[in-house]
């Protein structure tokens, strides 16, 4: 899977995950947020997210903290669904 991490209007990091066959640049055009923070590939390894790579066209790359932001996003969503 690919991802783009954007900053929402309140300053929070919001991840967008999408299939590999969709280009990062094409997905970026569809997102309503002005600021993109990072982009790359995401995999699940032994129950943990791992982010890597990036997109040279956008000048965005995976950062060490991306996996934590994405994990926290899913943890918040599952807590609020209960």
C-alpha cells in the first residue's frame, strides 16, 4: 500500500492509504489539505506499520515518525468506535 500523510486544518497529521497502482501525485491532487508532510509505502510487519520509500515527483518521503502517526490514527479511530 501507499500513503500520504497530510496536515489537516487543525494541525493534526491525517494519513491516506491507497493501492500501489494509484500514483502518489494523482492521489495528492484529490486531497483537500494544503500541506502534505510525507509520502511512501506502508506495510504491516509482525503487527507493526513500517513506512519506506517516497515520491521524487512530489519531493515527499517516508519519515521515521510516520508509522507512529498512522498507528495512533487507527488507535484513536478504534477507541471512538467502541
